[in-house]
């Protein structure tokens, strides 16, 4: 009898293959005190290990730049920044001198402190940086002990890799022609490893919690990274079912690929714009190759993960890279959308009991104007190189937007005074993701050039449900009638005031909701590439009238379960090729 496990879909796809349990060697931490006369020698041993580790990381960067992409190689820049951080280096050396402990002991203790800090942050994006820190720690300690690090580059057959976790360097150096898929106990969608899996188009499921305790070398696995399911030693019936399913998907993919460059127009000739969401610049080529008409949401948080905040020049170069790549297509750059508890330089004073309702996003930026102004200047400078839009997250009051516009205007005056080029007419938009923004959209529209609906937070704040809480996950549903009414209201307000509107939350990229969103009145979608082809095919198949009729029926219902049941029934009947759960 087969065993099933589930996890988070990091990179979509379905594969059947033999399991290879990748057990990275546990790092050994010898602990001993050293004599006064040996301190300098111990410090020198640490410095040699540090230099060797830097060299290894740079070699991996070069391999990725040559074999995958130069942009993807930039993932390891954060590794190098940690290794080259003079504060950390000085701390290690001082601790060796003061405590007379060996280098492995000192490095591991400092690493564990940093990991504990990251693990305390209530945000998956930042918790996932733990694996990057662990990767660096492991390399340093192995180099201190002159031990070689295992890798996945020497596989001899096609396998599905199963591991507790995979470091970015594990993923970067694996033989992508031999790795069918990978599954891990830990990790999330925004980890560097997950991002690289998507870039390599290797199906991946992460965060299973216990997959390594269930799988043995040689077991047959089905990795269903569409539903987020792993089947261990499947029955003949399950194998046959999935083999047929894979064959159907291959045919569907080939068919869908043919619409990549076809216009996104409904059957009754209504144009629908499809744009992409990106976490980091490395994803831009994937988005463009899927036929996206630009970037509707460029998250800038990746720049703020390190101990040292990015200066204006670094931000400018990263934004410029994406803007030039897509020019003349639009790129919408969202300003920082995190709280102070998630930024190393500010976390000492920013501990909050409820960060989701605290000083985050635009609130944090307005409280730290120096940080905000630096980012604004970088975005404005990038606007000289293409079609840039600027977007402010989590606007909840008119005062926040007015103050933001005032600061942006001052930054423009500063650049103009210095003779630095920028687009003086850069559009400024806001994220609609809290109920107050929906209810006061008519007032906000006086100061905004466009709206973009962030459904992830809108659902969370409308239903008062923490979207990452497992205990109340059942409450988090975008098909709740209150959410649908808010979506309808923002569409009607935008239409009446003739302000451009898009939707960039997760539901924009899920085929299940495409007819619903069209019926509500959305005409611009921004999404990841996972289901872009499927969404586009649905758009090209339906007409707006039938979508509006569907919405009218759904809006008459009361229970979320009934709304969902009817929506799924309609979508399955109309699109039998669509896998809806």
C-alpha cells in the first residue's frame, strides 16, 4: 500500500522516478580551549578557511553564470557579503582571543545566534534565509577541518532527490539532466533553493516536515507538484493514473505553448493584459519567455535581507537591470513591504507583538524617511531607462498617500537639481489590500495614478485571519462573500473614476478564479508563470457575458462552501482539461 505526504509547491510539475536520499554529512563541531601562544595560529586558520570558502562560492557563481544565467549567479552575492562582513570577521577573531576557544566552536555559536534571530521573525521569507546561513557555516567548518563537501553533481542516473533541505549551492551544482525533481523536509516558496528550482524548471515540493523519515533509497516516488502531493511506492493503479495524467499534461503544455505570443483576448474581443510577478531579477527571463506583457509586481524586499542595507547605487542597478530587459514593456516596482523587525539594521527597536497590524510597509518607510528616500531616488533613476511605475504597499489612509507623494516630489527636485535623469511623469500607484483602502478608494484616487489589488492581504484583513496560521487556515478563503463584495466595489469605483486597475494577488494566477475575476470586471492580471498559459487559454475561450452571469449567481449565495462548490462545478464542466481542487 502506498504512503502519501504533502508539502509546499516550490516549482510546479509532475515526475515519477527512483528516490535518492541525499544525506549531507553532519558537520562535526570539535570544542576545545586553546593556549595563549596558539591564539594567533588559530586566527590564521580561520582566515585561511574564510578565503577558501570565498573562493568556492565565487567558483559556484562562475559555473552558474556560464551554465544557467549571470543573474541567477547573483543569488550567491549575499553569501559573499556575509563572508566579507568585517563586523562578523572581527567578532570571530575577538571571540577567539577573549574566550580562547577553537574557530569551529566560535563560528558555530555565532551562526546559531543569527539563526535563532532569523527564526524568531514572523515571516517565512526571512526564516528561509536560515538555510543560506547554514550553508555558509557548513563550508567554513568543513574547510577548517579540510573535509570535502558532498554534492549532487556526480549522479549516475535519473533520480528524485529527497533531503532534509538543500542549500542553494546544492541546487546550483546538481546535474539538472539527472534530477527529475526534489522533495525536502524544510523550506518555502521564497527560499533561494526554490527560486533556483523554478529557474531550472525542476519540479519541487518543500516543507513536507518528515519526507526523509518516510523514504528510502530506491523507493518509487510520484512527485505531484501541482497538488503538492508525494506518493511513496505507488500502486499499479496510481502509477497508471499518473502516467496518463503526465501524458495529458505534456500534450496540454505543447498546445498551451502555442499561445505564448498570441494576444490575450476573450472570445468576444475584450483585451485582457497579463503581466508577471517577480521576487528577484533572476526570474525576469522566465516571465518574458512565457509571454507576459511586462511586470505588474516587482517585489523589492530581496535587496534588504543582508546585514548592510542596500545603498542607492545598488538598488538602482538592480531595478535598471529589469527595466532595460523589459523596455518598452512596463515594470511596476513596489516599495519596501516589510516591517522593521525583519530588517537587521532596525530590529533592535522594532519588536512588535502583532507585526501584521504594526509598523510595516508604507508605515515603516514613512517612519524611516532616509530609507524611503534612498529607494525612491533609485526607482526614479531607473525610470530613465524604460517604462517604470512606482507602487506603494498597504496604504490605509489618504494622509499616508499625500505624505508619500510629497516625499517623492522632493526626491524628484533633488535629482533635478543634480542634473540626474528620470521620468518626471512616472505613474504612482497604490496597493489596495486593506478594507479602509477599498472603502475610501474614491478619495485615494485623487492622489494615485493606478490601483493594484493585493488579494493575499485583503483576504487576511477582511476576515481577520492570519494567513500563515494552520489552526485557522480554513477561514482564509478569497471566495468569502465579503471579499467578493470588496473586489466588486473596487472595480466599480475604479471604473467610475477611470483609474487603471490590476490584480496581483495569488488568485490572479490561479485558473480556478479566472472566470470569476473577469466577471467581476478585472482586465489586468499580474501573476507568476506557474499557470500563466492555462489562465491565458481560459481568457481566450470565454466571453465576458458568461463570466458576469456566473458572478451574479455566486453573489446571491451566502456560504463560502456553496460559492466554491458552484465555481468548481462550472470550471470543470467548461474546462475538462483543467485540474481543479
